[in-house]
C-alpha cells in the first residue's frame, strides 16, 4: 500500500490514482469520484486512504490534500453523467491525460 512518504512528496497540483493502495494508471476510460474528503495533513490523508481501502484518487493543492473515492468507467458520457450526479467539478480522461469539466 502507498505510504506517507509518497503523499508528502506530492507537489502543488500533483495527484495519484490508487487501486487497493497501489498507484495505477490506465490507457483508456475515465476516472470519476462519488465522494471525497479535504484534509490538512499528510497523516490525515494516509488515514483516509486506508479508510477507503486504497481505492481512491489523491491530489494536493494549495496546502490541502483531496482524497476521493473514485473508480474507472469506459465512456466519457457515463463519466460526465456520474460526475454531475455526484456534484463533481471534473472527471479525468486516461487517454488524453486531461480533465473534462462536468
């Protein structure tokens, strides 16, 4: 499983996707979150990752760690619909390596 050192190494606007606690990337599909947490410390972030059993996305921005329960879907249409339903700002496109805004 990911460790706290990896979380502490995140720079502003860095992020990771985890599956069962291991860093993962996909060639296709879309990553979407259904709920998440805003945390102030790396210690809180790793505890949250463990609570979610390592199935989450984590990113760091302006002093805040964002940990979202997330999962991969095949199509952009489905991901956008889910993102909107869960009040998400964006989804992640694996092929393009870019965000798409909901």
